[in-house]
């Protein structure tokens, strides 16, 4: 943030709170519980009929940038016990990992009959007379609060939570109510500008990925010779392919296919071999070894079966990234896959990069999507074995792979630039919120511009 654009307050004082350091001289040092009540009593609703319709807020209805989906409703009788009560204008934040770290929280508005019941994994706040709800939301989703709260979390693994008592007693520097309102208005305006820029970059990324996918799909289904005679593949969504290509299944072009071991989760830690999970596969057919966890392994059959070697192809078979594909071009050290991944060891008649590109292309992804049709979640090993694949001669496969490396790298570099821009914008958004709610910048003179400046 430019110091010429955002000036500090004219005078500061020592807060006597280690993480707050200096604060504006006329800001008070307070605790959240003196500004907002946690867990309002459901007794407020005793006068309502049990068939009153109210908003229902599961965790997926609460966004990471303050968004709220208030479209779900239930009867009061269905949710009055076992859920968290919220009223119109209340603030809530997620308390369980990873939802808390991801910034899930919102000001709850647009509620059916002014009432909502949410997952018990949120903490609700009712602002007092001296508290602006928007300021409180920004405070409780700011980096300084998050850092202190993460250090206080209790529980283990995926069940760690922020305690209500920690939030209630969290010390912060409190400006006057009019100044809270001004800070909130400033942040509403400035974060909305940043969010629009982020949306534009994300739209660009989506477009580039779509074009990249089209280049891959055309090369691996039609080849590089536009004059080559074509034949019907016999597969509706594959269409025509070069006449001299074969139509096979993954099981006929691989020598080995397996999924990762079960029961290794308790062995995961800071030491041992690399343990590749679905999140370690990026969208560029690569494995991000630097992000991988580690696992201590024994000398059993599972170790030999699930170890990665150069030339393997990996497919995600469960979870949000089902269908994602990576090609193992190199293995920096001993590495194994977990149970959410499928390992394919290609035979000598197919280039691993060609197989990976085909499965990552439109045809492979369409097959994986159709294999999960209806209530089925994820892919079985049999699904992967039966996946269709085209087989050009090896020299043609190599030429296609070289062509794709050259032509997709153009897209990849622009995508990486756009991703970098998104990261910088997100960092700026976080820094701006932190600076405003802690008094590092003085936004009292700020007014919404009559004519919005071009970004």
C-alpha cells in the first residue's frame, strides 16, 4: 500500500497488548465480548409457531469472502435443536479447520422471517449498540485475528477448532462507532474493487485453460496431419480419428494398474518418503513434490505396489479433483501414492505423456464424468481400466507430445502470470483489511469517488 495514498494516524499509543503494538491514540483497548454477544438465546423465538419457515445455513452456504447463500429453508421445528441460531444482521465465522483458515464468515442478511439456523461449526455474534456489524466482520476475518486464533485452536487433525472463549476474550483496538462505520464503508468499497480485478483474472485463467484444453484435445484425437483419412471411432463423444490409429482401453496399453494403500494415514508426519495426494496434482499434468506430505513405510507388499517410478501416469479417483491426471516425468526421491489416486504403468507401445494428455483432454475427462453419473461418487479401478484411449504409432505420439509442449507452454506462461496477479491482489486485500481495522492507516478523510478510477 502506498504511503502517499493511505496516511497513518497523527498520533499513536502503546496498546500494552503484544500483537497489537501501537494503536491510534483515541482508540480504546477492548475485548470482543464487550462489543458483541456470542450465542444469542433461542428463547427469543419461543413466541413463534413451530411451523415458521426459517433460513438454513450449512457450511457450504457461507463463503470465504463474506458471501452468503440464504436460499435454503427449513421449518423451525426441524432446526430449533442441534443448530446455531442467528438473526438478521448477526455476524458468524467458521470455527473448524480448514473452514476457519479459509476465511469462511458472513454478515447474515436476507433471512427468511429474519431468522437462520446454521451448522454448529460457526460462532454467532450479535452486535451491541457500540458495534458496527461490518467492522466486526472485517475484524474477525483479518490476518491479525486469524494468526492469534490459529495458535489457540484445540483438537487434532481435521477436527481442530477455535474456542468461543478465545474469541470472546480477544483483545482489539476499538474505534468509535462512527469511525467503525467509516472503516467498514472504506473496506466495502476497496475490497469490491479488488474482487472485481480478481474475477477478471480468474475469468482470463478459465478462458486460457479452455483454449489449452482444446489444443490438447484436437492433437490427441485428430493428430497433426489435417489431410489424414479419418474413420468413425465407434465412441459417440470421441467421433472420428485418423484411419490408421487404434481404439483401445487403458487396460490394454498398461502393464500395471493399482490404487494407493489404505491405513497409512497414521504413518503420515514430518519424516519419511514423499506421500502424493490428490492436492499435489496441478492442472498442467504435473506433480508438485514440494507440497507433498511424508509417510513412514515398511517393507511390505503395499510398499512395492504403490511406489512411483518415472513414466507412471496418475489419476485422481476420489474427492473434488476426481479425474485429474499427472505424468511422472521424474521422481526426486522415493514417493508413494495415497488411496485417492490410481497409478497406471504404461506399456512400451504408448508414450506416458501421450496417455496422460489423452486422459486429461476432453475425451478422457468426458469419460470420467460419465463414469460418475447419478449418485456414484468417484472412480473405481475398473472405470480407469475401461477408459478408451487412441493409439497412434509411437513416432506420431512423440511428435504430438512435442507439439503440445511447444503450444501449451504459451498458455501456461500467461496462466502463471494471471495466477501471480491473483495472489498479489489477494495479498493486497488481506493487507488493506488488516491495516484498516488495526489503525495502521487513517481512512477518516476517505470518501467514495464520484467517478471510479480505472484499475
